[in-house]
């Protein structure tokens, strides 16, 4: 959150030049149901003033600093909705720790009518699946044709949350992950159990990659895939024992190895479509 919301009210501000060369401060993205979104701020709004102070000529960093303040205090932000919409002054309560792990925005592809729904997931907590579903539906309503699910620097979290999120994009019966271990209880195949929420191309990680639903972009992942249990000892201490590990649908052991991306830099959407069209689905079982 700290890297993408410097304001404390759940928005990301960007400096945008208009046709005349003037620089405007635009809302680039919002934290799902964060303070600003709840107050009525929307993506694409132009920030005009903060607490009555005109922000024309100021940088995005300076305006973000003006918006900051003690938790649960209020800040007044004047915005112009859209490019030529009405001007509105909104009172927003600062909330330095946003509960939602999802940050989203709609991006327009250069020289192309295609719109891309960008979603950043900072951790797999109990709200992750619900908030990701809400974000995807809102982006679809805004016109998204493709999706990017950004998991860089994700804090990790609940394994089940990650499984449920993978299910959102896979067809019923497709393998999400295998677990392997000496004990039969850790030898499982976990599969999707319903139709996907969206069928549009997207970018995420191995469960979708091995099912030909996504391409991977960026750097090789860290590679943590152990299943560990904590056993309490009589003196109140405990010992952590590795009882199994996760492998990808293509039976790759990622622990200590990580996952190699398909592309180091963001590819063109035509390249993504071509890559997926030549992808061979994994062998089940």
C-alpha cells in the first residue's frame, strides 16, 4: 500500500499533459472501496485543490503530501470528474492502513481502442478473492478487454485464498496445483470446480500459465513452495517441520527454483494472443 498510495486516502496521482501542453493532476487508480472511492472520487478525475489550496503547477508528489495527515482526520479535495465533467468538493477521511489488498485501474492501450484492466494484489488475505471479483466486475463495466494481475512483491498469505483466486480464471476440472509429500494426506490434486469468472486474456502465474490461460511477465520468482506444520512442545516452544511441497500443474518444483517468465518486458497484446494460441495444455494427472 505504501508504495502505491502516498496519500493516505487510497488514490494514486499522475501528472498528465493535455493537448495544449498544460499538466493536469489525474487520479490514476484507487484502492478498492478505499476512503477516496467511498467519498465519490473516481479514476480519471482531475485534482484541482486540497483544503482550499489551488494545486495547479504542483507536482503529484507535492499534492500527495498535502493530502497526507493523521489517521481518521479529514481532508477536503476538489476534483473535476472526467475531462469536462462537473467540479465537486469532497470530504475524505484519511485511513492510513487500507484493509483491501486490491488496487485497480483501467489503462488504455496506446493507438488502440483496447482497454486493459490492471489489478495489483498485495497479499492473499481473507478479503483477496471477494475484492478481486469486485474489481474485475467494475473494470469489465468500464470496458476492460484484457486483464493484468500484478503479484510483484506480494506478501503471501493464505494458501486457500491463492487457490480460490486461481479458480476465478480456470475452467472446471483444470488443475490448479499438486501437493506432494511422504504422507498420503499431503498428496493431492487441486482442481477448479466451476466456470471462470472471465475468459479474457490475462497475465498472472503458474496455475494459469500451465493451463494456457496466461503469460508470465517480469523476473524469475523467488520460489517458495513448502508445506510446513508447527508442532507444539511441552515447554511451550514449537518446531516447524516441512511435510510436503507444492508443484505446478506441469509438475515443476518451484521451491528454490522459482518460475521463469515468458517475457522480461511487457509484450504487445498481439504477442500475448499469439503465444497463447500456440500453447499446449498441460497433461492432466
